[in-house]
């Protein structure tokens, strides 16, 4: 079955960096668009970044553009999110997502906390 497992979250000071990973299994990873979302306390889940199957096309929310980089390793069935210049407002649970035949699949999420 489809499984998405995020890792790499943690506590970081403002201005710091983290790299999130999303390990995928149970589907043909290299042929599907992958997306990162996040959900801050008391807020709705919001889109962060998307990468198309072969990694040449990416898109970012304005709030993270220039600071975050989405990438994928198709040989490793893994998606990444490099987050630099982190701000307190980036604090959230980060989720990876893919949609297969109109069904959304989500990981369990990884907590990112940006605080001094």
C-alpha cells in the first residue's frame, strides 16, 4: 500500500536550516507529482511546494520562495525539502503528499519548531 514517511523535523533557531525527507513506498514514485504542505497550530493546512515527476519543474508558495528548495531522488524514492533562513512563522507540522487516481495520500507529519 502507499506509504509516506516524513523525517528531519526538530527545533531550530531563527535563521537556521533543516532538511526534511519523505520516504515513499507502494507506488511508482518517479512518475508522480509530490508536494509538501504544512499546518501551524490553529491554522488550516497550507501548500508549501510541489515537484513534478522528473524534478525539472518546481513551484513554491510566496512565503517560502527563495528560502526553501524542494527536490527528489527518484532512485531512492525520496523527496526532500531544504529549508534555510527559517523564521518563527515557519513553525508547523510538515506533511508530504501525493495524489494517485484522485486519492490524496499523506504522511504522518514531522514537527518543525523555529524558536530562540
